[in-house]
C-alpha cells in the first residue's frame, strides 16, 4: 500500500476513478511507438518501423484469416516473358491454376509492406516481436504456442489478425479521450493516425526485471514489477532498481517527453559480466486503459508528488501475496479450442477442411445411435406431459375424456 507520506492530506477530498482526467487524443498519439521511437531509439531495443498502407489495414480488419506465402510478391511484369502476355496464357496447361493461387494471395494488395516485413525479419536476426502503434497481440500468443516470437510474415499476420488488442488499436484508440482542436481548429480523428507495424528484435527477456513506472506532474510516483510472481532477489535489490529508474527518467524522459503524465516500462538486465543498464521498453498513456498491475488507479490519483521529501513507492510481489501463486491465466478469455487454432494456422484450406469435418461429425450423430438431443429437450417433453395431465383436473377432481366427473 502507498505510504502515508505519498497520499493526499486528509484536508483534501480523496479522488475516485470518476475524477480521472481523460487524456487528449494528441497524448495518445505521443505514446504510440512510432512517435516516441524517433526520439528514444538510442535507449530502446533494435526495431524496424514499417508504415502501413490502407490496403494492409483493410486486410487486418477483414473477417477470416488467409495467410499469404512467406515469399515476396512477384508482380505481373516480373512474370511476363515479354513474348507471351500473362493475360494470354489461358490455353496453356497449369496457368489457370497458378492464376487462381495468385488471386488468393492477400499480399498482392500490399506488396511493399509484405516485402518490408520479410526484410525486417532478416535484418533483425530472423525472429521478431510484433506490435502496432500501441498494442502487442499478447492475447493471441496462444496461436503460436503461447509466444509472440515470429520468424516469418505469416506468423506476424496470424497474431495480428487474431488479436482483439490490435482491433482496439485500429478502431477504439481514441475512446474515452478529450477532443483537442489544433491551432487551426481541426479535431484529431482516428483516420489521421499514421499506423505502423513495429517489429522488434526478439530477445529472451528476463521478465523478473521488467518494471512499470507511473509519471505524474513529471515525477515518477509509483513503480511496480510487471511479472506478477515472487522473486526473492527483488526485495534486496529494490533500492538499487529504484535509483537506476529515477536516474534514467531524469536523464532521458523528464524534460523531453511531451506529456507531463504518462506510464513507461523499463527492462534492467544484469549479469555477472555486465553492469546494470536501463532499457526503455514502451510508453503508455496515463489512462484507465493502462494496466496498473499491483496498484489501483485510485491510489495513483491520490498520490501527491509535491509533498516535501516525496519518494515513489516501489511495489513487488511478496511470498505470501495471492498473486505469487499465479492462479489466473492472462488473456484466457480470448483463447480458442486447440483444433481451431491448428486449423487457422494451416490457412484457408485447413479451415475449410475443419469446417467440413465438423459438419460430417454433427450430421453423423444420427447414424451412430447417439442421441444428440439435450437433457433440456427431454425435460421439456416431460413438462408438456404434466401440463396435459393438469389440464384434465378441476379443483382436485379428475375428468374423463368424455367430460364426465369421476370419484
């Protein structure tokens, strides 16, 4: 819990989540990776930023998952021999089938983006970690065996198209924000956002030394570990990590980031052979949408960094904390049955085969002697029978079918 020295004095009315100041749309844009990476690329990991075309965004928004081949798109001019036009080969054997295959390749609509992704993966060592302006497709990691490690364009596309987080970036990034007209009176709209695909070099991260830091009035007010498991060494190293983070913030972010309130993530690896170094991982909006992990937003709202001698609270998971046992599985609400995942990974033909197989299974239930009617159906029939019997009774006296009363 926050210490007494960090909470607003009792004389002030305690703030609630309803008092949360909505971020401006420009603040959301400033926290996008393509925006801040230009300024801080020297203190973050290697990455490539690929500008996205309208055609690629349409592909991400489209229903269904059709994965292009992992090879560059061959244009018609490249395939034309110069003697026979591609459009005049209808009578040649096999050409019709090839043309059909070409028509099913979505990358033909965004060849530049597809080629840039292929090149970026190669330049970054063969494996990358993808994200859009704000979000990574963490909720879709199960599609690749619970990892975001991508070694081909199809891996990237599968994660992006399977993720609700990516959909949020594309359609709801400006939800719960304040309209702020610029100097010309123009309001920033979602259509004004320059979307980009960020491909970061894959690194096996030591998650125990990743931290989330909350900045308020250009001061770090709270720090929490991101990996919600207990690690003994964090308790002894708390002061060292705090000093490293504060020094990093003062040197690189305090006076250079355009927003006074924001959230940033850092990674502080240390080995026996190297000194500790702070790496900037991400910058997030100061918004209720940003996960506060071990804190609650109401706590952060009530922290007053102007108090003399203020010191940010550094929260870690203790051995007896419920979080230390890891009962919950993040993003479990977004997961699908394994059979669906395997079918999706196999492409359109695999999904069609899965659909047909499932249809045959359902249709075959009648021929196997298996009763596919539910217990509820049987119960409904019993209830209807009872209702018929009740209708034949009048004040406890049973009537025969001919209307005569007996008894």
